[in-house]
C-alpha cells in the first residue's frame, strides 16, 4: 500500500486523480442537470418532487453523499496542490510573458474559476440540500427551488456562477483526456469540440433554470 500512496502523492499521481475525479464530476453534472429538467414539467412541481423523493429513498444514500463529498474535496485539494507547484516551477518573467501565448484563458484561470465554483457549491448545498435533507424545513423541494431561484439576487448569482463553471469545464474536459494520454493530432480536435459542446450544453442547461423562475416568478 505504501507504493500506492507514494504514486498517488506524486505529481503524476495527483494529475491522474484530478482527471479521474474531474471525469466523475462531469458525469455527475450531466445526471444532476438531467434530473433537474423535471422542474420544467407543467404539473405544479409534482414530477420534480417525485424525483427528489426517489433520490432521498435510494439505499445507501448516505454513502453516496459521502463519496461525492470525498471526490469534490480530492478534486479541490489536488487542484490547489498542482496550482501551487506550477507557480513554483515557472519563473515569474516566463509566466508573465509567455502564459498568454502558450495557454488559453480557461486554463490560466482554473484556480480562480475552481475556487468560485467551490464557494458556489457550499452556498448551493446550504440553500437546497441542507434545508431539504438536514433541517427538513419543507418536504416540498420544488417550493424551495422556486423561492430561491426566483430571488433576483440569488438568481443572478446563480447565472454568474454557472458561467464561471463553464470556463472551468471548458479546460477541465480537455485536460482530463490529455492526462490519460489520449492526445492525438487526429482525435484531439474532436475531443476539444466535444468539450466545448458539452460545456455550452451544461452551462445553458443550468442557466435556463434561474432564468425560467426569474421570468415567471420573480417579483411575485
């Protein structure tokens, strides 16, 4: 087990962990967005509440939630460690003069967009998961969502946070494939296209929810 710990604790190991956790979170985001589309059903929230109750009744839900938390934390901690190591490895002059030529805006701002996304996640969990699962302030999650996302301040904050997430995903998707050596001049452009396509779908998908509730419920 010592060799495994040493491997995972190395620079390459941490990059692999970043790639694995990143791909898992991409899958999670896809599933999460798909389920949230039930919010748009014209049935007074019945479909979304049934979906929420289904998730709440899943066997081993606590272990799933703990697993998700561990993956998020591993992704964030490895990202911070790699960011610090990259900063130490690059001379200041080189970083200033060459970074804009050798990297994209998304890649240069990964630490910033990741930090903002993590802060949003904490607030998001506080407003929804904590209220519905821990405090149990209401058994109607749809009403909690409507009340929260129809608030102009939170709705705007949500939209901005999703745009930031989009920048993070744009580089993260491509970087994950490169980490595993899936880098080929023939297939890399396809991966880059899929990454951008996925990023646009996820970003617009999540943004559509606060826009919908701000338009129909905002100010009511």
